[in-house]
C-alpha cells in the first residue's frame, strides 16, 4: 500500500467518523421536557412508601457488609 493510499484511507476515516452521530439531547417544547416522567423506585416497587424503601436499602447494605457476614 503506497503512501497515497494511506493518506486517502485516513482522510476517508476522518470524514466518515462524524456521520453516525445521533442526537443525544432530549426534545423540549416551550422550555419543558417533552418525554414521559420517570417514576421513582419507591413509587413503583413500594407503592410510594418511602420508609419501606429506605428499610429495604438499609437491609441490603447490611447484608453486603463483609464484617457483618464473617464469623469472628
């Protein structure tokens, strides 16, 4: 492969590198987000009971602690 072919290949790669860019920003209508609202996990899994959600997260955290699980 000659130097001319290498330069042409690099030039084509540089030109085509931006062709697959996808729009990554959400669409806004009148300054407001035009998508669906995301529910919080305590609303979906715990029927909006924030105390039950907090207790579940705390219990999971305690079970992941190696000091609590290890035998002394």
